[in-house]
C-alpha cells in the first residue's frame, strides 16, 4: 500500500503545487489503544475525482490535489493551501496499520472541504509482536532455527495456512516477528535455516550436523489441526517460548532427474503436515546430486520442486543412519480440462428477493461453472488451483502437480446433475488423482438449467453482520455444502434473510451461523458435529421459504 501511495504522489507534485487554495486541514494522530499522540506519522490528503453525472464515472482530465504532512512530537499535523473539494485521508507509520485503503471508492475517511477543518483526530491501530526463545530439553539455546507464523483462515470452507512472517533465532535462541495485525497465529519451529545451496564441481557446502529436532508448533504438536493458536491483540507483545527435543540426525543423499540445470530446486520432507520449511540441502547444479542435512529418524515423503516447472515425490525411511542413492524424478504439472454440457430446457425463473426481479424478466447471469482443486489438509498459500477459460471456449486448471485433490464445484444459472473424470464419480467422491506426467481424464460436468430456490429468513430481527446460512445436502451425490450471507429483505432492515438459487432438487439441512466465513464446511468432522439444523426439501422450479433461529456463535 505504501508503494502505491508514493507512486501516486510523484506524478502530481507539480499539479498539486499549482492548485493552491485557501483552506487548511489539521488535527492529531493518536494510538487507538492507548490514546497517546503518535509522532512521525505521514498524513496525506488526496482529492477525490469529480464524477460526471452523465456517465457516473470520474471526470476526465482532472489532476487530483495531493498534500502531505508529518506529525510532530505532540501528534499534531497541519495541511494548508487546499482548494475546495472532496478529499480522502490516509495515515501511515511503521508499526501501525495503515489508516485507510488506497482505492478511492473505499477510503474509510472522506469529507467535503468547503471551509478549513481543525481538530480532526486520526486513530492509528498499533500492530502486534510475537517473540520468544527456543531451547533444547537441557535448557541450552538453539540458534539459527527458522521460525514461521501461519494465519489460520477459512477459504471456501477449508482451512488455509497463510504465511504471516518468519524469523531466525540468534545465538541466544531468541526470535521476534513484528507488524502483526490483530488475530490468531500458529507459531512453528521449522528447522535449521539454510534452504538449498547450489554448487558446481568441488564447491559443495558441507553441513556436519549430528543432532537436530523435528519441526513442531508451539506446544509440541506436529500438525496444525491439533496446534494451539497464539492470540495477538492490537499493540500487544506475546511470548512464544519453545522447548525442542534434540535427537540424532542423519543425511539423505540422491539425485534429481529431469531437472533444468542451474535452476534452484527446493526440497521438503513431509510427514503429513504441509507447513514445513525447505530442508537444508547441498545441490550440484549440473548433475542434480543432492545431500539433505539434519534429518531425524522417521518416514517421510521427499518432495523436490523446481518453481512451477516440475515436481517429484518419493518415500524415504530414515532409521538410525544415512540414506544413500535416493532418486527423485521431476515431472511437469498437468492441465486438467473441464467439459460442460447442458441437459434439458430451463424452467420459469422464480423471483429473487435480493434484487426484486421476477419470472423470465429476472436479471440472472448466464450459466457458468468454476472448478477448484485443493490438496488434502490445510492449504498453504497458493496451493489452490482454480479453473480459467481456454482458447477453445472451455475451462481448464493449469499447473496441477501430481497428487490427490479435493474437487470443489461452483456453478450458477444451473445445477449439476453429474460430474465424472474417467471412471470416478466426483459427486459421490470428490477426489481427483493426478499421476506424474500423465494428463488426467477431463472433468465432465452435466448441468441442468433452473433448479430450486431457497429463502431462509432469520427469526431474530436486527443487524447480524457476518452472519449467514450453511446449506448441507442430505443426499451424497451432490456438489457439497454451500453458504450465503444474510441480506436485508426490506428497507427496515428488520428481516435478515439468505438466498440460494439453482439448487439441485432434494433434501437439505440449513444452519444459521453468526460468523459464516469461519465455518469449516469442507471438513467432514465439522459437518458431523453439527446439530439442530432445519430440514427443507427443494423442488425444481420452485421457491421454498424457511425460518431459522438465532445464529450459532
């Protein structure tokens, strides 16, 4: 965000200087938690473009006025020489969350300047810190260890481990990760820092580790599902001290096949949890020979990846000694094609209470379908693979490496009656296996226009921001659970409701939640634990209404 602001300011410096006016804007910046004044904050005013009433778009040729000032020791700022107009306010300082987003239509603090303004208070939220110490079972500090933070998010009903920061412990075993937004984080000791060191000929980096540890989360757990998150409040400093069990470690030696010479290869040793760091490896950049350092005894999946070019995996068992002669054959990612076909005519369209349209004149998008492939377990950053258009007018999922994926289907304007890939029925068992170097059979989706509609009204009136409905099919051959936010079904905002369209006919259970985006509806254990749902039967071409109780928190 900061880079964007500077890029916007530079082209308009001369224009801003030439557009001086008679008004001023002044006030104070304070810490939103303590209320104390904050010095050294860059406060920026940007004139919002005038809108052409004929087009509803910003008027052409307008050079925006941009002014900036830094707060002094008392947190005060003054921006003078402003012409009349509508402005947005932005404030930034390292260690604090940015005061407002940069997209003009989303500025949180905008106003019309027709006279000078004084006493405007800007409250900056301080960011948090996680710090701690890593020591072994004897109390000795562990230096040179990579520590990573993961923010636990729910993306399309599944857990998503988004990387939120890294650090390396110093000689005293201390680490510190700062500038953290309020939220919950998982802290993990990943392994010895180093990654892949490439060499040619006799220039190998030789590690000589004889003891090490297994990657663990704070508290000693090996996987994210059983780990305890660390809660960071605004401006807080949280301790996260580890005691790691050090044990003898060994080496894995082998060679990578089918790799591009002189391009980096990353190596990971997986034991089920995907949130692991690159192993510390020496790699001959011409022959592909490698040596992985610091591996405790255990059973691993060794994954070697060369960017988005190629990947290979092999099983390795380390049992009290070095392992030699391990081959890893890289294979390029595959493209999964998706074929769609419509079955039967469209029934009459029912009314949509969200936009007031009805019948065949209702504003409805043309039929569409999207497919997402998600690896099992918590998804790490960019591992989700989604479909996009192809030159032939179909859709495809590119760069799908070998492995098993959960198939998530999302369609609009119609409902799915079949989804197969070769001999696999993806409605009954939504799992797709991609073999190394072998294009998988296309995903063939059969869709029927129309479907049923559901209007779920909430019995409790009033605002319910973030609340919504989870709709779970009671029949196995389906695209799975789906969610909808509550919207206001009337101008009085006293009748929150959720709307589902193009539903496959059949029986469903509906659940209201106060925070619908945190529901892990792709997790079978979470679904099995649900109780108290409202039963509803959906019929093709009809709208069904139900009343739901107060959302579950």
